[in-house]
C-alpha cells in the first residue's frame, strides 16, 4: 500500500482539489471538523483521482503476465508478474461509500433561537421539544459529492451539503449554521409543524370556536335586521308596541364592537398569539350575548314576540356554551378560574339563604300538622302509661281533627274530613 503522502502528491498532480479550500468556502465549518475527519474527506477526493490510475496500471500488468491461453477460456499467468500486478492494485486509496458522510454536532450548528418558541401556543413549544429529540436521534450529516453541472459531473468540482439524518431531507443552508426557517424547510419537519402547530389541538379548537361564534352572531344580527325592517315597514305597529309594552329596539351600532374584536382575534390566530386570541374571543362572546339579551328583552315586551324571545334565549344558551369552550382552553389565565370559583361560592351562599327563607316561611298547614303529630304522640304515650278506666271509655269526647273542607265534617272519635283523600290517622 502506498503512503498517504505519495497518494496525495499523485492526486494533486492529477488535478484533485484540496479539501481545505472547500471547507474554507463554508463559514464556521472548519471548527466543526477534526483533523481525522478532514483527512477522511481528502482521501475520498484523492481516491477518485488516484485509484483509476492504479487500476489502469493493474490491467496493463496483469495483461503482461499472461504467458498462454487455452481452450475454454483458460489463461496461464507468470506467477511473479501476476503478484507484481496485484501489488499495484493494493496501492489504491482505501475508502468506502460511507467515508463521504460525517455526522456533525448539531448543537454547534443551531442558531441561538432556532428552537425557541415565537408564539405563546403550547403546541409550538411541545413540537420544538420533539424537533430537538429528532435532531438528537437522527443528527445532522455532512456529505461530500461531485457537483452536478448541466453537462454532467466534473471530477474536479466538489461540494458539501447537509441532511437531516444520514439519508434524510436536505437542509438548505449556505453556511454551517442552521436557523429555524432552514429547519422547517425540510419536508419532514415542515409537514410536522403544519400538522402539530398550525392545525394542532389548540388552533383547531379555537378555529371551531370562532366558527360557532360567527354562526350565532350572524343569526342574532339577521334577527336584528329583520326586526328593524319590520319596524320601518309598519311604524304604527311599532309605536303601539312601544307605547303598550315599553320595548325599544336597540340600534344597529351595537354590532360594531363585536365585529371589531372578532377581527382582532382572527389576526391573532393567524399570527399564532393564542392567548390574545382567547381574550378577545371571550370579549366578543360576551358582547354577542349582551346584544342577544337586548333583543330578547325587546321581543318579550312586544305583543307576539314571546316565542321569538324564547328562540333568542336558546341562542344565548349556545353562546354560553361557546364561552365555556373557549375559557376551558389552557392559557387564558387565572381570571376565568377565579370567576368560576366566585360564581360557585355565590351560588352556594344564595342556596343557603333561600333555605333559611323557606324555613321561616313554612305554611300554616305544615305547622298545624306538626302540632297534630305532637298531640297524638303525647296521647299515645299517656295511654301506654296510664290505662283508661271504664268510665273514661264510655264518656263521649271530641278530638282535634285536621282542617276540614266542604267535602267532609267532624264527628266524635272519627277521622273523616280534612279533604286529604282516603287515608287514616294514627
């Protein structure tokens, strides 16, 4: 085997480029390669120039070692000349196909903000963590190859390129630094970003909530327009309804604010600012609900608007469900949780107050029934302790009966009356 110095000299004489010149053409690449890796890449280039020379000499030497030919393709060789020919073949540069690829340290190649989230979408942060794990497992590889020209591949023109993984997507970068855009331009990571972030869990739920908000806003606004048209067509009826019921149709200007805030959170969704989108989405929902209640209040004060008011109230319930859907998404803040807990505590306090009022306002009939039960209990206890005499049993006495109605009367030692149906008392 020839020495590396000899092969390098022969390759240079044959026109092989110096790999150091190729490395210097790419900024920051030199500090990422060790001396052994640089020598490995140089051997790949030299092999393409030196090995064809040795192979050509080998063919000549092996042909010169032939001393005779026989039938059936038999060839007789001079053993000494044949061994000399194979020694020429052993001078070739020993390289493999994998020597043209080197795995680099991707942590040195990534820019400072390559894997830093740019939005407050939690799906983006989770996806960038996954990207970091992919880079750790697959790695970033440097490959050396002949450049493809319009007329073919020129042996003296070489180039470097980077890939995600050994045989993965090409990373288009002009230097050895890889930023966020260059990472997401790869087919694998770009498709994953679209699937996991742009159409991920949070964005999908917010887009569905936006569709619901827009749908109910259009319904209520259409109802408002319909009422406004009817009032203009029949002004006398509208004045009579206002005079009798006191209802006043709200102005169309109440829809300016909901449309304004809907445009704000739509832009925030496009920009990936999910927190801002959620806040303005909740504000929009509250404004739509307020407008719906104004219309329901107006309809309830008209002559034939009770049924329509019920329909609007049903829409209000749907709007409230949308509010819950948006507020339950992560990232809105502690304000919604505080509102919910305060509402629950207020409901509990209201329930306790109602229970106390109900206890104070028990009906007269309930108090009489309690008194009746107490008297009967005392009578039963007395009869068990002191037996009645024959004179007491023969004596006619009257007993307190429940409140009677016109359907029954009172008789001595008789339980009829009270208008409570057919049942007996103890």
